[in-house]
C-alpha cells in the first residue's frame, strides 16, 4: 500500500464551511480513487486548509472486460454508444451467439497517473456554498483564493496543473509545499510525507486537527476564567466556530466596564458572541461577571496586553451601541408599539404581525382556561408578545426577540407572569432549550406554535422531505415537549379547530385541517419516540385504537402497551392475536364471518368454552379500566387471556367441516380481535417473536 497526502491551502475559509468541505473532499476522493481501494482515511480541516490522507493501492491492477453488447444488426448508433461507454474500438469486439461481444484487456496503471488525471476535474467541481473567481482569465472557482496544492504519494509529488489550457490564467501546480502560521511561521514549508505532516505544521504553529484545536481552545479559556475566579457560560456552538477561526489558539481574558453591567446579561452575551466571538463569564455566585475570555491566533511578546486592550476597546464601542438601544427602547412602552406591527409583514398570505397578534390574543385565553392559567394575563401577554419586533435592540440582535420584550414589559409595569410569558413564548427553540413551565407562559407558547401550524398548513405551505422553511417541525416538537414535560391534559384537535376560526377570511375553511395538523404532530411524536429508543409502532397502535388528541393520555396508553409487550404473556398474546387476525382476514374475504353473536350452544370443545368465558369476564374489566384511563390495569387484564388463547389454538380446529361450528369459532376470534383493539390496534405492532 502507498500513502497519499492531499492538502488544499487557501485564504481563510469561513468556519461554518470547513467541516462540510472536509467531508465533501473525502467523499469525492473516495469516488475518484475507488479503483485504488482507499483505506485508513483521515480528514482534517481548518481556517486555511482542508486535508485528506489515505492508504491506497500502488497501482490499478490489469483487468479484462468481457461484456455482451447490442444484438447483431442493431443500429450503428447503439454499437457506437457501447464502444464509447467502454473506451473500446471495433477491433475489440467479435460476433457470438447473435450479439457483439467485447473482449478488451485493460493494462495496469500506476496510482500516480490515475491521481494526476482525476484531481483537476475533481477540484473544479468541488461543491462550496459560495465560490469566487480570481486571477484574471481563470475560470477556476474556490471559496477563497486557492494558493497551494500539496499532493504526495509516498513522499513523491504527484504532478498536475489546474489550468484548462493556455488561455486559462489559473496555472496552480501541485507540489510538496504548504505554509505555516501566517504571522508566527510565515512562508513555505516542505513536507516529506503524510507521516510528518501534522508534526511539521505544529512546528510551524498550526494545529491541523480540528478536534485538537477545539480541545486547546476549551482548556485555554477555562484556565483563564478559573484563574480569575470565573466560570464559562457554556456555548458549544461558539466553541466550534472559534476552533475554526484560529490555527494556534491562545486564550486571553478581558474586562467589561462597570458602566455596561447594567445592561441585561443576554444583551452583553449576544453582542460578544455575534460581533466578537467572546465567551461570557459568571462569578462564583452564578451572576454575570465583568469580564470575558477569547482565543487569539497569535503568541504576543507582551503576553497579549495590546490584544486585550484592543478587544476591550472594540467591545466598549459595541456595548455603547447596545446601551443606546436599551435606553431608547424603554422610552416608549410596548403597548404603544402595537400599531407599528401593522407595517411588519409576517407572511404575504397570512398578513401582518398585527393580524397575527389578534389571533394569538384570541387563542391564548382559551388555552389558559384549559390548563388553569390566568386568562386575562394570557391575553395581555399574547397582545404584547410581538411588540419588541419594532425595537432597536431586536433590530440589531434578532436573537433577542422575546427576551427584550420581557425586560421592557417589566419596565412598563406589567406583571411578572406577563413578562415571563413574553420572554418565553418562543421556547423551546431547539432540543437543548428549556420549555416554559409557568401556566401563562405555557398558554402563550402553545398558542404561538399552534397558530403557526394552522396558518401555514391552511395556505398549503407544508414541510416537504427536502425542506421546512417555516420551521413547522420545530413548532410541532415544541408543542410536544411543552405538553410532555408539563404533563398537560389538552384536546389538541379542539384547540386547532378554534385556531382555524381565528383565521377567517385569511385561509379557506377546511374541515380536515385539524386532522391534518394533528397527524403532523403525532408523526413528530413518533419520530421523537424513535430517537429516544422507544417503540414507535406502539404509538401507532395506540393512536389507531383511540385516535386520541390528548398526548399525555396517548403516551400513558403507549407506555402500558409497551410494558405488556415486554412480558412473556404480552408477546404470546400478540402472536395469538396475529394468528386470529390472519384467519379472519382470509375468511372475511370469503364472506364467512358475519356479525352474529356467539352461539353458546355450539361451544363444544373445553378450550373454546374457556376462551368464551374469559372474554366475557375480561371485556367488562378492560372496558372499565380504559374508561378510567387505567391503561396498565387494562393491559394486565388483557394478558390474562394469553393461556386460554394458546389453549384454543392448540386444541380447537377453527375451520371445522361443519359450517355452524366454523362460523361460531370465527365469531369467537372476531370478538378476541375486537377486545384487544379497544386498547391498541395490535395489527400495527411489530412482533419480535413469541416467547
């Protein structure tokens, strides 16, 4: 095996594009060099380079093509296409059995030759989200100007050139050189091979491994914060981004002027994160600290003092702007901003944010009443929930919508419950975000998400397999999490129907809209359960049996069914159910199963008498338990059928020769199926095999 090293060195690559670029390079190289069987593949990415290292075969072995082509007498174009496909000539084919037969010997080929041939085309079609062209007449595009191509096979340069021809101004040629850190180790460095690649770059102040850089950044900023008596506010996304911005990270700590500590901590944190990529800190009591940490990309002779002062000065200017918005926004109460929402378009077909507020204001009190929250406060919070969209602070930092509304509401004298509901009504924004727990906050958050789903489903803007531009899946998952984590008892179908009424004149009346939206939410719940490792088929079985729109009750039913199936009795009862259902399906197609009641006079076998008696006893118990929502008890009672069902199938011939006996026994099985289907549609359950 030979070792291939490819590094593409360019100007700074945006951090958000680096990991995907490394993945794309690995995929394209694997496809282009598949004949060389790449193995032990390693990929690296950083701010100025993406790298691919692999072991490959030293050559493509010789081979022979034996393939039947078109029939004799086929059009000339068909034969020409066949030859072109295989790179063959007329002399490579012969006639046999009414067909043209290709026999062509393919000679072996050195790996370097295949690599040199494949690389120019591969790099020219490399998929970047955005690309640029430079260099006069060059037609080559890259995310940023590509400066060097390092390509070594067992330490030897694989020569190729990116120029398409003499008129192409991009004549970049592969070599054995790359570059180290722009300031700490400027200029070209020569690489001997893959074995010394990482070490040579480290000597040149470059950590090529993204995972190592991330670890060094995390440990460095944690150390700086700890030395000052502070803790880092966790921000994994920012840590990933910073690791993509530096090659030789050096952690430094700066100070925040006391004048800015009166700003909401979210404002400082977002300003530092979005504009400067700084990490916020907290003190020993968990309060916001007057300091920040960041990762520089250079080792400074003055221990970073000048860098720290420069960053403090920049942050001071940023926070001065934020304080200006903070003071200016509070000069006008949120309620006075409501008319301005008329000019803020939510969606061309769904109207303005003002129209949306009217819908939220009508829906939130209904939800509040259903969960025991204060209806007046829910209505007020819904009325003010979108007002901060017209503020300067949210205009500067859209990430703070809702958060700033909460602060401004408190400043205006609104109740704490109203302010909290405004602050939290977007939550949860993602899987790691907390859900509202205060009753008024829950009511407004649910209203916001139900309104989104009903509105966009009502105008036909539904998610597709390839996209969800209005984040409707996130809205559905938010509804599910709020209900699950607060154990709410709600009729979602009724709430969706109510929400549809408030869209009168905006969307067409649709009797099936509530069912469609509810089905979408149930499908998201099924995906969530699958992610949790739960049996999603059990949810389908429970929902099909009851068509329930109370997610808490539906999940309790699901838990009980799942628990039943985890027992020996449950698995065997499911096997018995399937056997009964299969027999009934066949006989029902023949019309052999009617709606008549069981004729007890025709029950002759002890096993069928025992089954009928058990059904009589258990049916009332199960019905009563289901009515009381005691699903675990209902499942326990169903499991009592297991021994008599087993005995029935062991001892009784269902398809008896005598028509009356056969019909009566089929009716008995039909009753068994109907009873089990009261708790769950067992036909939707995936059996793991009877015990």
